[in-house]
C-alpha cells in the first residue's frame, strides 16, 4: 500500500471520527492526525493491517480528544500551583516504573540484556559488542532491535499490570513492536486489533515507539553508570569487556531486587501494603471483617473465580480508579491504571438519590462490596456490547457501589 493508498483511507477515517465527534473542525483535525500517524508507521505494517490500524488509531484519538476537552472544561478556570518537589503519588509511580523495568529486563537472555544495557546506557557501538560476542555488527544490531521490541512490550504489560486475554496477543504485540511485517501477516494482526480491545489500546505506543529503550532505565542506572564512566576515564586502558561488565554490575545494583536479609536479621523495609494478599473472610454474606480490601493492579490482574469467591461479600476500596468505559446506565468498567485489568462497578441507589453522571477517563474513589453474578447479569443490567457481556460472563463478579459514595 503506497502513500496515495493511505490517503485514500481518508473517507473511512472521517466516518469513524464523525460518528463520535460532532465538531466539524475537530473531525478534520482528528482525521488528519490519524493519516499522519499511519504514514509514520506505514513501513512497519503489513498491507492487510493498515486499514484496521487506521480504525483503531482514529478511535483512540477520539477518546483522547474527549478526555482533553473534559479536562479543559474542568480545570481551565482554576489556577495551577506548580510544585517543585515530588509528591507521594509521583514516588509511587516511580517505584512502579522501576519494578516494571526490572520485570522487562528479566525477560531478556543474559547475553541480550548485557548488550542492550551496554549500548543504551553507555553508548557502546555494535562493532565493539560484535568483537566481544564473536559476532558481526549486523547480527548484533538485529538482536538489539528484537530486544528493544520485546522490552517495549514487556514494559507496557508490567507497568500497566495488563493481563492478556488470549495466547495470540503477545505474538501479535511483539510483531507490531519489532515491525516484523511477515510475522504480522502470518498472525493476521490487523484482524486481531479490531477484535481485541487490550491489544488495540497498546498498539499505538508500540507502533509509534513512544517508549525508546533508553528511557526504560531509571535514574538509578544513570547515576551508577556515571560512577563507572568516571572510573574508566581515570583508567583509559580498560577493555570493552570490562566496560560491559561494569555496565551490567551498575544495572544490577540499581534494578535487580535486593537479596533477602540473613536469618536472624530483620528486613530493611516492611512489605508494602499493596503487595500483601487480601485476607478478608466475611462471617456472612454482606458483612466484612478487618480493613477493606484495597483494589490495585496486582489484585485485579490475579483475581480469578476462586479468589473472587473467597472475597465475596468483602468491602473493597478503590482510590483514584480510572473509568475505562461506561457500558450501561448504572454501571461502568474501572481499572487501577491505563491498560490494567478491569472490574465492573454496578451502582446501587436509594429512592431519594439523584442520578450520578460518570464519564470515561474520570478518576473515582469509592467503597463497595464484591458480589458474584451469574451468566444473565450482563443482560439484567443493560450491557449490550458483546465484548463487555463476554467479559462479565468470564469474570463472574462485580463491585456493588452505592452511587452516593462515589468521590472524585
């Protein structure tokens, strides 16, 4: 598909955008932005995947546009206080990102991990790495390109605590991230993007390569490497092998988990509350014991039917949960992070309570009760979308939340 063929998709893209956006100027802008993004990644897409990717990109841009408009209306009248120090929320996010980096790096082989660290952190060239690995610069470059593609996928999955719904998802994401058009064609990646909401959400970041491998390394690695490079400057006779080994050591110090304390010595820090397993065991249906179970990515991603049955009747607390989509008048999907595992919130009301408007992209806090449901739950609460109904049947549980308890 040539550039002219991409431009020929303009009417289709305009129809997709216009079905959701009524401002003619916004429709024109979003259509043009979609075409621009397709042209940027065209070389990494197999021909049959271009049209599905164009539709997915247009949908994502419409959602982003709606969120930006809501934020503008909500916060434009307010004064902004610029903070110079990091907030506790920033520290939590940084901690989660470092954990995601560790998880992503551990998926690489030791040889690939050592090469990518040496190249991205220290700037070691492919020729020097090829001499060390008894290979060729071209072969090293190919291996590192594949490593970067895998890192992008694994980082997104780890930082968002994303649970892929099918075994086909990861091969498709890897083919998109690396730009392997033959693999995309073999996997029919375009059709998969249209039917899998999770992969559609992740595809834009992977195809636009918005997460360069160098940005995966947190400040701790850079600081450790500054020490190593200063040492090499003072001892220039160091060989490439020694430099690469030092890079691996610096990365290990900053990224790898700390070793457990010897027996008889207390651990340096207690385990974070979010890492502890929920222990609520209600005495009877509708009652709870102990503190509310806190919803986070780890809990949602690992909550199968057995865990949901054990926690049935427990009070659960969601803090700043993201509204992913509103699929019924009195219910919506939420997650702890973009792309994370979702859970359905069903609002309950008293007769005297007025309706509460909930929109996609909002962040809400609440307390509710985990309830199991049967196969007919989706139809009973008015969920008509086949994907949403299938996911509700698969999960078998939801959160019952009083509408009056929702907080922004």
